[in-house]
C-alpha cells in the first residue's frame, strides 16, 4: 500500500513538473478527435497533450462547477453551453492578434449569438438535428415534422425520440410555429398538449441509441443528428434524413478557452492549430459532421463532402440554434419536459 | 440415499442451468459481433478480425490499453482493500457483543448503497476540491473502496452469522491466540463469504462509470468511461472485441484458480 | 435468530470485544470521511436555491421539497395540491425493483443451493462462472440483452421457429423488459450472499428431519430457510437498493418514456433540468426511505438475537 501511495504521488509530481515544460490539458468528448491529429500537434510543437473526457454538456458543466475549473485549458461545449458558461464567467477571452487563424473561420460562424465576434470560442464541428425515416417501412412524404409529432399509421409505435429536452421542445415548437423561449401561456399549453398526445405514438426516448435503433429496425423513424443518420445509412439501413419544411435544430460544438487555464499559451496554439483547414478537415473526416473552417474541402473525404445529410437542399428551411431562455421562462420549459416524462 | 434426497430438490438443477443460460446468452451476442466485418452493432457483415486489429493496432489502442489496465488494477486494489475493511467490520459487528451505535454503524456501512451514484459523484468531487485533493488514480481508488464496502460486507456478515462461535472458543481453550484462532479457524470457515464479497466488490468496481467519470483526473480513463463516453461516434464493435478479450482474461483466471485449487487439494 | 447455527455461548459472541474499535476504525474513516461528509454537503444543498442549469446559490430555500410535494400547475399559479408526479416515480421504481428482487431470489436461491451441493473443489469455479459475465461492462451487456429480446431478435426467432408463439413477443420497451434488465444486472448480488449462507448449512439436519418423516419442502421451509435467512436478506438488499436508482435498464430496455428515480436524479445533474437542490432533495428522500427500512431490519434482528 505504502509503495502504491509513493508511486502515485511521484507520478503526480512528475505530471505537475511536466506541466511547466509544456503540456496541454484538454477536456473533451471521447472519440471526437482523431489521435493522429493530437500526435501531429505534439510533433509540431513539443507540447504533450492529456485528454480527459465527459459524456454530456451538462456533466462537463457540473464537474467544472464542482471544482475542476482550473485543471483544464480547453473544453468543447455545444452552442447553448458556450452561452451558459460565458454568462457564469467560466470562460477566458483571447484577442484577434493571439488567434492568428481567426480569419479561417467561415464568416457565418464568426458572429454567432452564443459568442459575438468569437472572443472565447472557435468552431469545432457543427451539424443539424431533425429526423430520419426508414424508407423500407414508410415511402410517403417526409418533409414535415408531423412524421414525429403526428405520425402516419405505418410509423405509429415505431418512433424513437431523442432523450433531450432541448431538441424535443425546440422541434415541437417549430412544428407548431411557436417561437423559442415563449412566455405566452396558450402557446406553451398547446406545446405541452401536443407533445403529450404525440408521446403515445412513440416507442422510446433515447439519444445515444438513436442510430442503433434505426439500424436494427427497432424504430422505423426517429429524431436524430445528421451525423448519426449518415452512419446509420453507412451501416446498411435504408434511412433518409429529412430537412423538414418547418425548420430544424442547428448545433455547433466549439472549442472554448477556459478560465484559469494552466497552460493558456499552449491552448491558444492548439486552437490556432485546429483552425488550419487541413487539421479541421481531419476532425471532420473522423467525426463525420461539418467543420466551420474555410478551405477544408480539398482535404475532405469524398463520402463526407457529398453526403446528403451534411448538404441540405438549397431550398431547405434554415435551421435554428437553441436559445438560452431567462431563468423564469426556462422553468416553464422544464415543467413541460417533466410533465411529458412523468 | 437419504443424503441425496434431502440435498437435492427437484428442479433446482434446471433453475441453475437456466440461470447460467440467462447470464451467458447476451455474452454470446457480444462474442459473435466482435467478429463482425461491418461497423454496425446490429447488422451482420461477415466474419472479420478487423476490430481485434483495431483494438491492438488502431490509433486509439494505447488509450484502450491504458483504460483496461486502470480498470483492472483499480478493481483488484479496491476490492481487496474493501474486503479487508469489511471483514474487520463484520467481526466487530457480530463478534464483539452488543454495543451502542451498532445500528448506526450498520446504516453507515450500507450508506454507499443508499445514495444514488450521481449524487456520490458530484458530492465527492466537490469534497475532494474543498480539501484540495487533485483528482487522479488515487481519488478513483478511494471512491471505489468506499462504495465497495457494503458489497463485500453483506455476504461476509451473512456467512459469519451462520458460523458457530464454539469453534473459536475451542481453539482459544487450546491456548491459540486470537490472531491464530482467526486465521487458522475462523477465516477458513468464513472463506466462502470472503470470496463472495470480494467477487461482488470486484465486479462493482470494474463496472463503475458515474462516480469514476467525476473523480478521475486529466488523462485518466477506465474502460467504462471509455465505453460510456462513446456518445459522439456511437458504440462500435471494437468495444465488443475489448469485451470479448476481457472475458478471455477472466476465464483464464477461473481456469488458473481451478487448477491451483485442485493441485492444493491433491497435495498432502 | 433461530436455528442450530446460532445457539453459541455468549463468550464466543464477543471474542473481539476488546478489538472492536480498531476493527471498526477503517470503516468509520473510509465511509465517514469520504461519504458521510459529501452526503452531508448534499443534504445542505437540498435546502439551497438552485442556479439555473446546474450549481447552487447559497441562500436557504425549501423550493426543492416544495417541488417534490406540492403541485401548483404548469405555470405555478393554481391552488396548491399534493404533487403525485414524483410519488408515482417512486412507486414505479419500487415496484420494478421489487419484482426484479423476487425474480433474482426465485432463480438465485436454487442456483446458490446447487453450487453449495457441488464437490468443494469445484464450488469456487462455479462462483467465478456466475461472475465472469460481469467482466463485460453493464452497458454492453444491456445492449446485447436488448438485441436478444427485440421484436425480430434471436429470442423471438427461436420461439417462433419452435412453434411456441405465432407472433413475435413485444418485449422491448415494456415494464417487463425493465424488470428483466434489472434482474440480469444484479443476479450475482443475490446468488453469492445466499451461497455464502447455504454453504454453511449442515445437511445432517435435513437428514434428521427426513428421518422424522418431514417432506423435503417442509425441511426447506422449516429448517433451511431460517438458517440461510441472513444470506437471503443480504442478497435482497444488494439487489433491491441498487435497482431503485438504476437507470441503464429502464433507459435502454424500457424506452425511458417515464422517469424512474435514477433517471430523475440523473436529469438534475447530467442533463438539461440542471436542478441540483432538487436532485439532492430526491436523493435525501430516497436515502431516508431506505434508511428507515434498514434500521427497522437491524432492530428486528437485534431483538431476535436476545436470548
């Protein structure tokens, strides 16, 4: 036992000694960044990268709030979480001079609502959320969110929805034409009733399983992220991803500079590194979503560059990001979600 | 004949067989699909070893190797220490007479069972931060020992309750010290309980995700955190290959323990 | 405690009297420091004000308990009435965990008995065989179980092939699937403690009873069960309590259409509801319920142990 404690503390000492030499501590999703890219960064800069992982935006927020802030240099939250973290002072800012590659960010992703002018974050990957349908089961029109919220008979009882408040409530609001963060009681009541009615036609709630239930045939239609739909198709399921006429949800994962980053300079170097088109493309080729960086096309795999999931038709209704509502309004949406799942 | 008839209840053997079938049926699926040529978990694409190559030579191979190593060493250390602590506690609870606070201690021992894991996870991380302990291997180990204690304690205590105290009393009458009578008389009698407790603590530690996910530090990964963390890519058959390899290791352990046991029994 | 096993003299009952404190110190330290203190912190959190989407504000508030027990409608302006939502969540979880425990006992007890009647040198191997499947992660095992029982899965294929059923059984996304999943998740936690108790059983007692013309089932009920009761109770605790807070089986096999205690608490810390005080409060309520149960049990055994 004693030996173990000594070795462990020796290891800790080693780790902190190395931190002064040049390390980078990344808080990231598991399997969301190719190891080759990390190795390339280390080879180019001599900075050793340690990666710690989390499995949901909220879990990351919780563990940072519980005391891990100050241990990591960068993290990769989704759009709405960038806004929340920014508002609670968990992010550091950088200047345009420091972020030399900031011009590589595609213009439409520069002035985003969750980080105006990109002062704390850079785009990592983005994608959309709507739904996919197994074309062997249902051959009709799938251009409306009604497939999920008022399904045709063929699909009743065979629908999986994401087990995620944001996605379900926003897609439901889009279906009814209600704005996000509404405080209009009639609208909210209508949303709640519509969802409770629709629930009887749903087979299951599941986010991590959204792809697998489509591939196995357990579900014939389901809310799904575009990347998961592409993977389901690649695994042999005859699924079609829809960009519904009512709109869809956009999401973007961003790399943020955390407050009290122990290796701030290295973090900036890493973010600049990820803004190089070749490196951004490497992430996209691995994760199969879309990069927010200009000039990645020459480096992309053909299948990813041309996939129907990643390339909405020109006349598709544009997607919307999740808005962060004020506390009182959010409490109403929380109540609707609890009511739906009680 | 009388012995046979009272030992054996009709149907018990079939139930045990059903039990094993239920336990192993899902594993057959795991083993078969670890050889799947397709990247799918559910669609069969022909036989292939690609996921085994991925596990050993793929870009993520070092991380999975480290994760498996961490998981196994933490499980062995945590369950061993927890079993020791639980055995001591069981002796005090059942072999030291009645005392004030016995019910309270019983509740304390079982507390890790009662508190939902996510609450332990968040609360423990806040606690570690408050007292200034950096998260890492040691914090995972401490947390695992703590929640393993009731899993080790309950089988050991159940066993101890069934052991007649007169064995030890006889040993003491023959001038055995308390230590001698424990190790030479009580422990062999207690062994099935200790082994059961150790095995339960071991599998509960090996499987833990929620608490580990919060109290682990930078660069630390265990197999469960790697498996549960695969939300961005979805679970791939490489996890099936890793699981099959873990099974192989465990079966190796079983065989070894059987051989050692048999050899020990054949000896003098 | 009744039965031949415990009629020992009171001196043996207190062999370790003088060593009591040192024997208990490791437990007190580990659980007292690394669990009681954090849990006490959570108890405090349950009386604080929530910070939206995770975290607490250090201001006293009963909002969490109010949310649990009092219903004021969707918009919080209706007259207060008893809130059934969370009581139902508890009732649902208790029922599922209870059924899973009974299933574990029905399968686990005969299995433990069977192992205990094997030759001594093979018993260890049997114990290992019961725990080997648990070297594979729970998530993977649950996913595989899902694969087996799904509508066009191997189980339905086999049953239909054998002509037992004519239409596939709709097992997936049902309550039964959840119970099956919980049963599968915790089976060894029943088998091993029961085994530890049964192994000690002296079969000559059965023979003596059989000589007096007691049937096997009477022997089982009147002699065996009282003796192995500690093992059964330990097994039930190890299956029932963790099942209450489990969320993997309900989510993956049951379809997660309704909250269970586990997923309700999980949502407060790891998902969008982000209400730490409420999550802490639900945990405290759950903990109190189980604690009362345990203390009642501890008291009843203490009373029985008196000569």
